[in-house]
């Protein structure tokens, strides 16, 4: 579909169209490069899709694949993303996308909540350059502010109705076993200590200071639900339904954070 200049999706309407020599050659080149280099297809095509939304990507950012995107693309009244202290009825007036990478979640949040102010933070200048391209592509530069920040480091004094984060969460033993495709992605966007929770611990420790009184924190943690619940048994964590089940994303409200 990419080689034919078509968006991914239903191929049925195009089955009777001729492919042609140029498109055939381009498709074969992509397949051959995928096999030879072991690079993720998204890097070869410089694009990744979350639902109907396309994002530019290259080796400076991980390939977008967040379960949080499913929540942002859900029904407007879905509870996981409705903070109790939203300043615009049931919609948050301020959103933070922490560890934004390509900026995809910040963009989806801005589209989902058209009255919200969105900050998108990342430690990597390279990732922020990719995020800038995507933000500009969607014409959202006036609503999304990109911030170079080591987690909350450069966000002192700022509070949000909703904080979203898909931080690094791969544990050390899993990092050593990653397939070659994943090794093409930035390691700093994947690795998070022995148990995969180094970044999440910092987020949980500091989020309360950056949430409005009834704000909500939503974090993706991969396969680490059991380790997280063991480490934080007193937290009132909620696990919204995703296509992978109720174990990849947790929500916690500001009153539930120490």
C-alpha cells in the first residue's frame, strides 16, 4: 500500500487497479531492505499510523505503538481520560505528554481535547525534532508546546488536569533478549532498569506536584503490572481495558498519590 501511494487499511477497493513496474519495484526494494537491514518497516517508510493518523518517524524515535493511543481514539466519554478536575466540563484544560518521542500522543490528545493546552516533554533533542515535524504537519504549533525535560525536571511549577506517559519500561533481562528490530530503536526510549520501573517510580513520586487537585495520571508500563502492584501496594491503581487486556496501562487520580 505504501509503495502504491495508498494509506494502509482496506485494500479491497484497489484490487482491480494496476500496480505497474515502478510501484512493483518500489515494493520489492522495501521488502529486500527490510530483510537485509532488519530495520522496522516504519523506518523504511518514514511513517507510522495510529488509527487513521499518520506520523513521521525515523531512527531518532521509537515506533509509535502505545495502548494509550487506543484510549485517546476511543469514545469522547471514556472514563480513563476524564479527570475529575477538568477545567472544561469533562475535558481537561491542560495535558502533559511525558516522554513524548515522536509527539504522537500529544497530537492525539490535542485532537481529542480541542480546548486543551498540551505540553510534550522529552529528554532527547532528536526526538523533539521529530515531534516538531509532526506537530507542524498537523498545524498544532499554537496548542502544543515542546519541552526538553528529563521527566518533570524542566516543568517546575506547571500543573495539568491530565498527564499521559508512555515512558521507557523494558527491564534489563528483556533488553538483552530484544530482537534485532527493536535494537534499531533508541535504547534510551526502551530501557528502565532491572525491573523496568525506574522511570515509572520517578513519575509516581513527582506526579502529584504537577497535577491539578482532581487531575489524573495515565501511564503505560508494558508487562510490568505485577511488579508495579508489588512495589506500590497502597496505590489505588485502575487498569482500563485495551486491546491487550487490563494490564498495560494504569490510571491513578491526584488524591490517590502521596
